[in-house]
């Protein structure tokens, strides 16, 4: 039964009887011929063609989003199908169905002059298609030429959507150096794409250091062999490394600051710094080229700061300032004793740990793990704000003062959170530090990777500094408009597909690719997809009744139970996900757990190691 049609097909093929389509184009013996140009303007053209039966091979080739080529003798014009239709909007099962295909002209492919060399693609059109010119299915070689990176250092991140046999390559150096953005609605695969991109980047650029600002604690599981994790428990970022406004953000818990209190701090912090450096000098402040400011990252003691405030309260002339100073004192004391800020105020002995801190976070030396996942889930937002600001600032300064020896990528997942479009939202110093990287980072080897679900809510100056975009599915009209405005070349109609793209699919455009490219990211194995560990843990509980509420409440409070105090280091470690055998606690964890021990100075790093200017002498 089932054999007969097969035999029929075979006979038809072997004997070479023409199919209905071939009969129609009897005079055109090239099987790739699709139709003929009937209209053309400066950027677009219309092709008249015939659709045969519904499953016909030719009908299938005319679909929106495909590239085709128009043969003009010495050159072939490449076009992208953005619309197809039948002018009478009626379909007949008998006979021919004339259709109209609208294409956007992308560029031209020219055969190389030397025999055997690859064809060359040029954006822009020198010869426009004439009426009647024949449109083809594009050849693979031509398609490869369209996306050819002309010898630039490239990595393969997937395949073309149009032809899965062709690799999708991006120029990695340009993508990194001129900043990139990945945008798309939730669940389309942004984080997975990031983790794929980072994997490939590390392989291609072993000198690269990466800091991921990870708001959902999901990347460590996807880069297990490349990363170390830093969270609020293992972070060690002393308060004296914060600038005045960052410190104020923490003290005022993200609310409006009181100008008088900040002014008082601006006077008192340098005095405290001076007192720490020259214990005998009293509060005498040096003025001159080596004067300390509230922003200079040199150590001081909170106790000294409080002492300064107390002294000032006691002074007769500050009678009017007393309420301000008192409130400031309370603020400082409550922040310093808040367990959520332990990472700032933990060390009993304030030591100049800046080298250690920087080396730890920015992986100098990297010991084979060039990625740091800074896990922010569960951190209070004002802490996230100031810490992101400090880290972004440090990243830039580190790249700057290393004279290009350090190449740093700062990857901002959910970037709209700390770089919102609305200037009243977000935290000005973070925005400032990140836009500094966006604007000047390229020159010093500090790069930005921006990931967001809502490009419309992201600061437009940051987005405009990103030169390579990976636009995944975007449903929101406003978001689509923003991406459309970012794309400069003629292939803007590719973006019409933004709302309908599949999982793992993206449209890549900008510096990192030769021509706007619709691609499908490589499939990553399940265990390397960001956030998998957490989801697996969650799905192992069927009813959700085995949730340990006591543990959750403890995490909410962020205070260990008193009897666990001494064993806290172990508690922290046992909380880490399995499958992370190489995880090493950052060296600075220990002193915090045993506050009475002498601080172990592990200065593996000299300031000169990475060209940092020692700022305190
Ligand atoms: N390259 C890929 N290989 C395999 N699976 C993928 C890939 N990309 C996406 N997926 C699937 O899609 C799911 C969602 O991906 P992902 O978490 O990366 O989306 P997202 O865009 O980051 O979402 P959100 O905005 O909510 O963070 C993954 O759990 C995975 O199952
Ligand atoms: Mg994600």
C-alpha cells in the first residue's frame, strides 16, 4: 500500500519527468529560480512569483525572514523577504497562484576574481535590479559571504536561523570592546545566551576577567569550572572604600539623604582618616596636595568617626547642629551593627585590605577562574545600589591604572534595575560609574555587557553606547521601537520579526557581526542552563510542604542562631550548592567569623602587580 507512491516518486525522479513547477518554468532550467522582479525602489523590490500546491518546495522557500538573491550577471543582489501576499487574497487549488513577494535590498555579492576564492559581500547596492531580473534561492556560499567577518577574531555561538548548516559567528573582540546588550522578554533564553557567550569568550580570550552582577544567583551553576561566587556573606568590602555618597546611600537606607548630615560626614570622615593614619596628630587636618577627602579610599575606624561626632556635639558653638549630629550618630551606629551590612563593617581591626579585596573580586591572579559571580539575591536594595557603584568604579579604575594589562567585562544582568531610564529612580553614583565604563571603558579595556527584559526602562545613554545587540523576542511595542531605533543599517525590517521569534533565537546586529543576522544560539546541556540547580531543588518537592520556614525566617533576619555563631563558617559553606568542589572561601571570610583573632594579612598582591597607584602614601 505505502510503497506505490514511493515507487511513483522514484520513477518520476529517475526518468526525469518534469514536476508541475518545472513545467511552469520550462524555459528557466535553474531549479533555484523563484520569480522575477516587477518593481524596485531605492531600498526595496517586489517580485512576482507563483505558489504551487500548498506543500510545494517553491512555496516553502518564499517565507518571511528568508534571504534570497537576484541575479544581475556579474553581481547578485541579496534581499530579505519581509512580506508575501496574493493581491486578490484568494487561493485556488487548481492551476497557478500568482503571489507578490516584497523584499528589502541588503547588499550585493560579487564573485572573487581569482578562481576558487570566496565570493565577497558588500553592503549597499551599486546596481539596482532591473524589471524581469530573476530571483533565486540564495546559495550557501553567498549566505556565508553575507555574514563573513573578514578575518576578524571570531567565535561561533550558534547557527543561522535560515540555514542550520551555517555557523553563526561573531567578532568577539569588537563585541566585547564596544559593549554589547542582550534584550528579550522573560524566558526567551537571555541568561542562557549570556552563559554561552561567556564560555566562548573565556576560551577565545584567556586574558579576560569577568564580573557578573547576578541578581538571581543563577550564573554560578552554569559556569561551575570558571567562576567563584561572592555573596553578602563572603563579600568583604570595607566601608572606607565607599565614597561619601555611596556611604550615605547605605546610612540612609536608600531614602532621601539629609544634606546637613552628609555635610557633617564630609568634614568628619577625613578627620577620622587622619586620626587613623597619624594617631598622635589629633584632628588636625592637613591641607594641600596630600589632603584626605571623604572619598579617598584609605582606612579609618568607625569608632574614630563616632568620637569625632561626640566631640563636636560637646562643642559649645555647635549647639544648633546637635540634633543633626545626634541623628547621624544613630544612623552610623545602627548601620554598623546591622547584620545585613556585616560585609562592610565586619573587621574589628581595620586594615588596608584594598589589594586583597580587589584581587579577590576581580580575579587577580585568577587561579584558572576568571569569572566572579556577585550574587545579590536577598541583599537589601540600598546595599545593592552602593555595592554595584563601588564595584563598577573599581572595575574602571583597575582597568585604567593597569595600563591595559587587565581586560575586564562587567556583565549587568537585569540592568534596568540599576540603570533605569527614569533619572529619579536608581542610584546616581551607580549610574554614573556604569556610564563612565560605557563611555570611556573601551580605551582602557573595561567592557560592559548589558542584559535586560525591558530596554524601554533602561537608561538610553547606556543602551546607545552598546555597539552590538542580540535582540531576542520582544513583545512590547515600546521596547521594539527602541531596538528599531538602535539599528542603523538598511535591514531594519528584520526587526519586524522581534515579536515572533522562537526560543534561543536572536537577531544580532552592530559591530560584532558583518550584517544583521538572525541566529539560533547553540543548545546548552540542561545542567549548564543558569538557574537549573535551584529549579531542580524546587521541583524535587512535590507539594511544597517540606519548606523549612524556620530556615527562611532565619535568612530573612540574616542573623545566625547564637549557638551557631562559632560554626558559622561551616554553615555558610554547607549552604553552597553541591557540584562546586573547587569553591574556596575568599580569604577574608575567616577573620569575620573569629573577630578576636588577629587579622591575617594575606597580601598576595602588591599594588604594583596591577599598576594600582598606592593611594595612602
Ligand atoms: N541555548 C539554550 N539551550 C538550551 N535551553 C535553552 C537555551 N536557551 C534557553 N533555553 C531554555 O529556556 C529557558 C529559559 O531561559 P533563560 O533562563 O535563559 O531565559 P531568560 O531570558 O534569562 O529569562 P528571564 O528574563 O526570566 O531571566 C531555560 O530554562 C532553558 O530551558
Ligand atoms: Mg535570565
